[in-house]
C-alpha cells in the first residue's frame, strides 16, 4: 500500500493558521492593554472648567491677551483652569502634550484644593530647542483612580504654527 | 494567454473584482468630498474634481465602446485599453494630489530631495524581491503596478479614515498608552486593508500571473515598498519642516530616511503586506471556498498584528541619548518586527521550494510528451535561473538582441506552460483547456522564431 503524498500547500496553510493564532494573541494583548488604560465605566460626568489658553509670560508667571487656539512657535502659552469647579475629594492633574506625545508641561496629580495656586499651566520648551516645535498641542485635565489617569474631564487643542 | 473567455463562462471572480473596484473608487470619492467639506484644501478639491472627471470619462468610454463596438473580441480589447489608460490617469491624478499634500509642509524642493533619496533604496528592495522570486519572476508591469498602488492609491485611501479615527481618539481618550494603542489599531487595520485590497484585486483579475504563495508575497511586499516610499517622503518632509527652524531639519529627515528606507525597508510595510499576499497566494491553491476565505482572512490578521505590534509597542523601547542609541534602534526593529519577518521568510522559502519542485516535475512531463514545447535538454536550464540567464546571453552572442528577447520570451512561455500544467493537475484553473494548448503553440512558435533569428544573424 502506498501512502498518499502530502499536499505541501496544505502544510503552508496550516503554518499560516499557526501564525494567525499567535497574531490573534498579539491583537488580544493590544485590546487588554487598551482596556487597562481606558477602563470602561469611568465616565463620572465631571467637567473641569478651562477658562482659556493665553499667551504666557514666564518671568512674571502671568498670562497675557485673549484666549486663542493658534500660537506662533516663538510664543509660550498656558491653559488656565478653574480648579474650584471640581469636587475636593478627587485626584486630578493637567498636562500639555506636543504633537509627538511628549509631556511638555504639567501640574499634579493632587486634589483640586492643592492645585488652587496653580491655575495657569504653561507649556515648556524642550531642551535643546530654543522655541516650541510646531504642531498640534493637546491640553488635558485628567481624573485619577488607583494612581492612574482614567478619564479626561477637560480638553483643549492648540495649533503651534511653523 | 490571450484567449477571451465567453461571457457565460466568465468566472465569478471578475464580478467580485468589479464590486471591490467600485467600492474603492467610492471610498476615494467620499474621502475627497470629506476633505473638500472639512479641510477645503487644494489637494481635497483637486482629488474630488479629478476623480469625478475620470469617472465620467470612464462611463462615457464604457458606453461608447458598448454602442459602437460590434465584434466582441475587438470590444474586449478596447475595454482593456480604456481601462488601463483611465487607471493610469487616476493614478497620475492621485499622485499629483499626494505631491501637493506631502510637499505642503516643507515645500517642493525638500520633497523632491526626499523622494530622490528614497528612490534608490526602494528600487533596491524591488530588485531583491525579483531575485527571491527565482523560479517564475512576475512581470515588471504588475510588480510596478503593485508598488504604485502602495505609494499612491493606498495612501489616498487611508488618509481621511486615519485622520477621522485620530480626531475622534484625541477628543475622547486619555493621552498615553491607551491612545497609542488606538492609533496602532487604526494604522494596522486601515493601512493593511488599503494595501491588501490591491493583492486581492490582482488575485481576482490577473489569475494567470498569480500562481501561489511566492507570487502573493512578492506582490504584497512590492505594495509595501511603494507605501513605505510615500510614507518616508511624507515623514521626512514633515519632520524637516518641524525641525528646520531649530537647525536640525536635515538630521531629522536623515534619521527618518535611515529608519524607514534602510532599517525598515523590509522590517516594515514590506513584511506586513507580504503576509496579506501570502494568505491570498495560499488561498489560490486551496480546493474549497471556505478554506480560501480563511486563508485570505488569516493573511490580513497576521499583517494587521505585525503592523499593530510595531506601532503600539515601539514606545516600550525608548532610545537612550547615549552612544548605545544606534544599537538600540536596530535591536528594537529586530525584537518587534524581526519575528514576523522571519516567519514570512519561512513561508517564502518553503513556497519557492514547493514551486521549484512542481515546475521541475512539469518540465519533465512536458518534455516526455515530445510536443516540442519543452525539450529534454531544456529541463535542467529552466529549473535554474543562472542557467536561464546564460542561455539568454548565449542567444545574444549568437543572434543579437532579437535572439536574446526571443529566448527570454521562450523561457517565459515554457515556464507559463509548466505552471498551467501544475494548476490544471491540481484542478486550480477556471480557464478553458485550449489555454494550455495555446501556450504550447506559443512556445513552439517562439522556438522556431529564435532558430530563424539565429540563422539569419549567421547568414
């Protein structure tokens, strides 16, 4: 009796299925990571009051001029947050992210009471650069739980022009 | 194989291909309309008007050929010619739009320089693919079509969808790892679907040039190289524009070039989309529809996972500012994408081995038939790319350029015949039986022409 020849294409197919199983694990790991950092059911309904984004004078630690959404790269700016609008028993922070996802300015995390003296959250120029890098800057006020930010309760997007 | 298939016997895959093509054109037009409404850019307006004009011309051509063309064979030829020309028009138009989009940030001169430095590496990548495809090299026209699709069509297909996903994610998610994962899913899913659609179309329409897993990997990788080319130009010009005022624009663009065109030439889009090709190529040789669908879906899943893992976990390997950074950059690619590339190479080499064995068996069987299409002495030559090349150069020496070209066409016809025999033996063909006889006649005719060309040259 002669055994039927093994179809080698079938072997390729099975190999591909093994790769697919491993790939599914990769994608599931991605989903788990996503759920860990974006846990469902974290919507508290809280809203942080962001008064605006103003030009910032670092020497006097004050804001100048009107609320704007676009700045030249030579100007510094800061978001002004009304911390008193939030409940006292939560932990929050505020951060600026540049277009590469780097944190370029922050306060907290702490309770809103402790942040009351830091209403202006400015962006900082990253060393070794002289000015801000152009692109989209995102300002967020985040609510913490278990030491991790779980919800964005305030957000502003600012464009830094080239 | 030039035999026209009568309408009644035309395989259903042509209908599927037509549906996919229409869907892709609709996505492109919808993307342009959204660009026009929300961004109101020159590129958005140009792509919208251009695509609509090309669509109207296509409709007019189709109607005209149907009304005035009497002979079905002539009508088919005109349809193919019109389709190719209009396809090229759409491609050129989208390329123009891409040029506007990608040169917007840094200006045309920077974009031209970036494109010029990316060109040699991309060509090198294509030549490597051609070398790997040793048994039956795919025609340049299809490989270049695949590359152009990756560079022009796939990038145009995803630009709006990715922007939309990103805009929603930025407004709803907590910045940080969660947002990074979301962006990675967006890139993996949308880009692989846009690139992979070309592999599926080639599989459906160009069945004679899409034989197995090897062909799928070659087409997929070519699409990936094209996409990588355009993405490199885009990132280089964009980062140049960002960092030029700080005096390090050239460094930023240069680093991108090295990361994407040297390190990431094969460890990136070429690997990802080659997996889609592998799935489609394996599906080409499976007997039942259920397994075909599973294989194609499997190819897409592996491609998406490979792409996702790079985009999602690259930040888990931060690069030092010390001298060790150069080692870290290479290790990062090796650790994240390396396993996928190794897995792909395993499929490719296994595929080349299977294809080589099958063709050798078919060369021998055809030679034994004594039809004259393949002679017994041809078998060892046809199975070895180096001997094939030597045979062509010998023809060049004996009969000039015409003999060289005829020899190349003869080898190609003989390999096509063996491939057709292999597929027919495995019940993988949906073309009429006389297609094989056509190939046989073609090979015999070319052999005669070659002999005549050499004789004339000597005479």
